[in-house]
């Protein structure tokens, strides 16, 4: 997963704000470290949607990374969130600039 570092930074930022985020990039799955086949990707997305709707009662809200519109998975999550009236929020780009500068 090419944007795993961004997911990790966002998770850290959300935890700092008191949230208990579900980070799809934190799954112990070998496909995160390489380009997934279509079949693997669909399996991954099924699990992602399941967690979004049902894990621990489902998510209360969803937070999107900058440029989320460019990802098929996040576009699907956006449609699901809209359909189920799950509030959507957007991670500010600035947290990624600050995090990468402080390393």
C-alpha cells in the first residue's frame, strides 16, 4: 500500500485527538507491502467495508486522507458513508507536512 505512511500519520493524529481509529493500512496482511492482484484487492476491500459497518458496531464517522478522491477504495467508502449517514471529515494536509519535517 503506497500511502501506508500517510495512514499511519493520520492514525497517530486522530489518537492524539482522542479518537480510536480503524486504520486499514495497519492490517497484518502481506498484500500491503506489494501491489495486490485484483482478487486480493477485492478481498481486502470486503474486509474494509465489513469493519466500517460492523466491527465494534461500525464506525461513528470516517476521516479521509488528502487526495482521497484519487483512490477507488476511498471513493467506495465515501459512497457507503453517505448512504448510511456516517459523517465524513478530512485530515488536514498540514499534519503530513509537519510530520515529515520533524523526522
